[in-house]
C-alpha cells in the first residue's frame, strides 16, 4: 500500500510517484491534488490503480486529476498517453460508459425571465426526456438506422432535423468521431442501445437548469456567449447500454488475448491489446462508434429540451438554446504531440485544449476550449477554459467533476430524504427525480467538494475558471 | 442460497458463498436479479424458459460471462431470471435452464466487472465477490 513518503511534491498541488517505486512502471505517475486530498486518497486504492496504469506497454504519461477515485483498472480521473505506434489501447482506460460527457446549452433568458416558470419547465423536461431505470425512448433503432447513428453521431441527428450545423460545430470531434465502424460493435450492444437514444438514464446522469452566478473572466465568458445572470442548461449522460456492452465485450476479448501479446496485467480490468493489433483496432473503432451514439443521444436530448422550453415559454426566443460546448469525459483519442501520435485515454477526465488549437471551434480558438465541470446535485458547477499549460503538461487534459466519496449504500443509509429535500428547497432548487432512493444516492454529501477540484486544476494552470453556475432545477432518473 | 450485498464507493458488490460451483453460479444469478428487480419475484405469469450457454478462459471469466449474459437478457428482453435450473459447469463452459418472467427493473447495472474477482474454494465451500458497475 502506498504511503505519503513514496510521493514527491513536484510543485504546489502536483505529486509524483517515481518510476523507481515499482519495477514494472514505465513512467512516473502524477496526481494533481491538494495535500489534504492526497492524505484522504492514501486510504483507498486509486493510487495503486494509477501505478498500474504506468505499467502499460507504450505509456509515456500517467496521471490523475483531483477528482480521482477508485475505478476499474484505471482510476476515475485518470489520464494516460500511450504511444500509438507500439503501445496498447485499454477499454478500462475509457470506462464502461463510453463518452459519458456533458453538454451545456446557453439560453437567451435571465433568471428573472424564467424563475416563475421553473416548476413548469422542470416538469415538462421530465415528461419529454425519458429518464430512470429501464426507460426507453421514442426511437426504436433498426439495423440500418443504428449503423448510421454509430457512423455519424450528431450528423445523423442533424440530417433528420434534430439539430443544426452549429450544434455539431460546438461539440468535441464535431460530434462524429471519424474512426467509428459499426461493424466492430456487437449485436448485443446494438440491441441494448436500440431503444435508448434520447434518454438520460439513471444514477448520476441529469439535466440541470443553472444560473451564471459569477464571472471569473468576463472576456472569455463573452467569447463563450455567457453572461452574469444568464440561464443555461447542462446535460450529463453517455452511451447508455450500448457503450456499457461494447466495453464489456472488449474487456473480455482483450483478457482472452493477453498471453498472445505477452502483456503483464496487474489488474484484469486493465485488459488491453496493442493499438495496431486487430483487437486493438476493433476496440478503437467500436469505442468511436459508441462515442458517436452518445453524441447523438445528447443531440436528441437537446432537441427534446428545446421543444419543452418552447412549449412552456411559448416564445420564439426559446428557439435559441445554443450549444456552448459538448465534451466527452470517458474516451480514448488519437492525438499528436511533438510530432508523435498517442492514444490519450481520459477516464473521468476532460480534454482541455488551449488557445490556437485547430480542433476547437474557430470562435474559441483565441481563448481555448470550454471545459465543462458538473458539481454534484445541488452544488455549483463550473465552466473552465483549457490552457497552453495543459497542452504541455497533461496532454491537453483536466478534471471532469466532483468524484464520489460515499458509496450508494452508505448515502442511502446516512442521509435523510426529508432533510435533503428541505436543503434543496432552501437552496432554491426545483427537483424532479424518478425516485427518493435515486435522489439520496446523488446527494451532495456523497461527493467530494467540486470547488476544491477546480481550485487544484487552477493552481496547476491546466484549466482556468470562467464562470460558476448555480443549479435552479434538476431532472434525474 | 447465501449471498450479501456490500457497498463499494461507486458501485455494489455481491459476495456469494456456496457448496458447489454450480450453486455459486446459481446464487450469483439470483443475487444479481434481486439487486435489479428487488427481493420478490412478482407475477409469475407468462414465464418462458431459455437455455443459456457461455464459455470462459477460467472460472472468473466464466462467472463474468455468465452474469453478463443474464444482464443482457434483462436489458433487451425486459425479463427477470426467476429461477436457474440444472446449472452445469465444466471444461470452460457454463450451461443452465432459465425461467424468465416479464419484470420492471428497479435498479440499473451497467456491467459485471472483473474487479478483485477471485473464486476461492476451501473445504468444499466456494466464495466469490463480484463487483457491478452501476
């Protein structure tokens, strides 16, 4: 078990476990976290998981963001840059919910415009956007349509009238990861996802109406189309059962070929294969397809939200819910740094490209990419901006959210529903939840402090806060 | 049957103890179904039976394959595995007859993981702890 003395403080809030700590490590393992946060980590297994990541063939960089907590194989909050030429790709470095991610819609409304209508808006969105366990959506995708969704992502939705070109422009990878191949996705995965397009799911997925309550950088906020008192809508969801099955399929497949490639695996959930192998390429293409499903999912949900707002507010302005940005926080991307190609695995971590990155929308290139960081239910969320430091220090990566500290079981046992509901009422949050149980599991007390997470990435200069968002209404399964 | 649920930070673990491998696999299935659908099997009308056959490279992989196959059934057919009969484990394969009833899930499991999974046998008693990603 790792101890405090095994870590070296590289600079304030940046810690390193040297390569010499364990012989199989191929690089040092770095963690971005406060001293207090690090002390809390020493009692759990996430640092061991990070050390395991540093053993993967071809890995040149392994780190964890301050929202680190225990995952499967990789810790949540983990980032690994692995050489594409001779390194591996690992489904555990992406996670079961492929392209779980966040989208923020900017509205033309101030909080005064909508405060009296929040209950109606929340009710309408709960009605129009299926959420909760076992809730399918209005789309039943047959084989042909599924192939198009997996291949085209947001583009599929736009072609069918569920969005505009602008929606794609302000989505990571323009909502359509080019490496996708639906033929690499199993029939089981396609069946699991066949009725789930346009659904939120359950657990920590949500739609939240928020108010911009603080501007850290008014110029960058203006570039992002954000202003004080503005109402925004945040969507958090992913690839649903389709993505879960893709990961399941490939973790099993890669475990079955580990002796073929003579890969030392300290943890079966780190199962991997050489990126250039048939198995590695098949997973990459299946993962890209699942990522496209998630982007199409968030696009359909955007369409449903726009319709809900129009129905309630009955104003033309409700047509103008525009995408500020959409980020993936569980994905593996083929990216080039200093002329070399890497598979950058981000599992519970967000791409945070700095200014002048050609991959981000032209309008944002002068300032950098929005980094969307949801807090837990009832706490602040943040929009940050990527930095040049992130490009040189973390392979263009930053944090993704708050990170759990209480298990669902403990949350349900230790938090009182009535008290929680009262707290949310006092905080002024309208809640539409599928179950009391679900609400308890996602209570703010079950999560780490998102303010501390944002503070850590700001100190490390890998992302900069732009705006702080306060919840007004939350809709969840 | 003998199983219990153990809280895990982001997920849930099912700890199973049984007198044979086939009982372990059966009880693991029933435990998973209890988590998803609740303790009571409601409305046993219109039940159907289905044969399940999975393969794995070792016992742990076989258990993951088994539970993953049952999870898939619940999610694409919207059924609960009401009972598991005639479980046979051997030569990298597990087979069984399943009784299925239509049911509404109360909880969602994303996946069955290999996390810390080890099937141990001592004095004829088998134990395993399976972690489900929620």
